C-alpha cells in the first residue's frame, strides 16, 4: 500500500505576516521632519490665522498671498527741532506669493481575484497604500530639502569670514577645524543676530562626529560636549541630502521658527465627506484618509464599477467583476521666512560643509 497520493502539500503561513516587513520600511526623512517640528513653533512666521487661510484656500486660487513690509533704512539725528520731519519715501509694501506642491496617486482593486487566494483583499489594499505612501515620504523629503537649500544665507560680511571662508554660500570647515565647529557656530549665529536654539539638519555621514563629541564627559582628556547645547539634530539619508565634491558632510543650521509647511484639500472631502449612494456602501465617495507612514491627511475619491476581469485568471475574476478604485491627492505648502534682500541681510538658514 502506498501513501503517495495523500502526502500533504507544502505548509503555508497565513498572510499578512512579518516575513516581508523589510519590503515596506520607512526612510529617514530629516528634511520633512524639520518642517513639521518648526511648523509647531509658537514663534513661527506664519500665524494660526494665516495657517487657517492656507488650509481653507483650495479652489480659490492656486497660490496664497502674504503682504509684507520690507526693512527700512533710517537715520538717527542729534538735533532737536520743532520743524516737521522730512516727507517719508513711503512704505515698501509687497505681496509675497506662495504656491503649493501637489501629490497624487491611485490604484484599482478587483475583489474577485482574492477569492481562494492566500493574499487577502484588505492586506493587498494596505500593501498598495503603503507602497505609495513610502514613495511620497521620499518625494516630500526631496521637496523640503529643495526649499531649504534655496533659502540658505547669502550674506557673508567680514564678521562671518573671520570664522570660515564660504563657497557657493556654504561655510567651508576644514578637517583640522571640525572638532570646534559647533562652538564657533553658536558665535556665528550670534553675529547674525540669531542667538538661541537652532535646529541642525545634516546627512547621516555627519552623525558619527556629533555622537562622538556629544557623549563625552569629564573623564575625557578634552571634553567637547559643551558646544552642542542649544542644538536639536535631524538627519537625512545621504542619497537625498547629498555632498558636493570633496565634502565629507553637509549641515544646515536653521533658527527655530524659520520654516513652515501646511496641507490643503477641497472642503467637499473634509468632515463627513460626500457620498453617492448608501454611505455604508457608496458607488462613489469623497472623504479623507490619514496615511500610515507620512501621517498626511489626503483627499480620497472612491469609485466602483463592473468590468471584464476574466483575463486575470485568478480566483473568481470573471467577465462581470466589481472593480474598486481610489485616487488620493493633497497639496502641501513649503515656506521659509521672508527676506527682502538676501544678498545684504542675514537669512536664518546657514549652510556649512565639512571638507573631506
């Protein structure tokens, strides 16, 4: 007698499991995170009222305008007189325009193809959502880094040059001088009238230097830990926050409250949303969803239809299968504090490069 016909097939684990967890791991998005942190600072240049206008501006215009008054050059005299002062040359009033970045993606699902399949429908849906959100995290980080780079300080008078030279608006710190960099950075920010706490954004290759000094104590022959007080660190992957040639690491020192980001979506998607058909099982729907990785609240357009899916050849997909589709979108503003004359006035985002 043979038992060959009754041998069990290969055992199979249930899904979802953690076996493929490395396929969907988030990245270190320091540029995006520093925007989030600074947006919550009470001293931020965008007031709660202005933030509300940005959030509710969808559809009114593609841009949001902010009135500003430029800095004025005045003279202080030393003679008292009853004569009227000379006529003013007027206020330098301007409108600064801010435009958002749009992020959108979508996908469809066929429930019939998951019948008699080890990958459940809901698990497949969440896998697709995660894949897009992970990519959006990287895209948002790249956009945030671009705004920071575009807003770096361009004014380097002799008072700053006394510490380090600059190339392409980045302080140049030689290897031999890097151990004392953060000590001098505090003084440089003071020279720029940006004393106090600052956030540091750097690529990962800079982290070992910070860790080595920040964890020193009195037992070290030379304790450098003192110079790191007042700084909070954000690190980004070096494939996005890249170095120039002959540079070991790249650093941005950003005064607290100098960056701001805000999202906006159409009002029809907010709150309880808008539904066509039964709200519990709509044919079409407009609502919002918070993304699992970025935490972004996105507008979601849900639709369903019936179509021929027999070509899939999976499960019970047939010529009359229901198809569900989701389209996600959001607009995000990345703002840096306004400077009327970057070439002659300090900007609170200072770039530095540790040379190789």
